[in-house]
């Protein structure tokens, strides 16, 4: 089965627009069309961002839905605790955690709208693609 790392911007977009392409990517995961690869650093970022006040003001997800989503992420995803791998490849150092999770989790894809990650495509045989492209792969 396909393994993918999902960038935080996609999750935020899905919470803003429940019928959008990013939301369809999340729905595909819930429908078990791919395995979601995460790490503790990604879970922390998902939580931190989804609970930001300015995100909460725009999100269509209730607090209960955010908690449910984060619980599913932690219990249904493949969690990879980072080892000693250090990657400093992105123009935005904060994005390197997505690369590390993808490499350590043997991901096939990183799905993102972030140009700092997209410019690295491909990275160590990992395809870095936009959500619409990922849906066409699925």
C-alpha cells in the first residue's frame, strides 16, 4: 500500500474547506487508500497549528472533530520515532521534519502545497507532490 506524509498546510486547508481537494486526501486516508506516516514532531505540529486561535476562527471543524482527527492520527497512522537521521535540505528548516519522517517511514510520497518542499521533488526517491496529483495517483 502507498505510504505518504501529509504536510500540515493540507490538514489546515481540509479543515477550512470540507469538500476541497485537501479534504479529499484526508478522506482517502480515512478510507484506507494509503498509510499515513507520521512522527512525534509532526503530531506536535498538527496539534499546535490546529489549535491556533486564527485557525480555529476559520476552521469548519469543531473542537471535538479536531480532537477526533488528532486521535485517529495517533492511533491509525504509522508512527516513526526519529533516530539519528539529520536532514537539512529544505529552504525552510522547519520543513525538514517532513523529510525525516518520510525517509524513516519509507514513504512513497510527501503531499504538500509548500513550495519549499515541492522544489525538492523528488527527494531520495520520495515523490513530493500537490494534493490533486496525489488523488490522481490513488
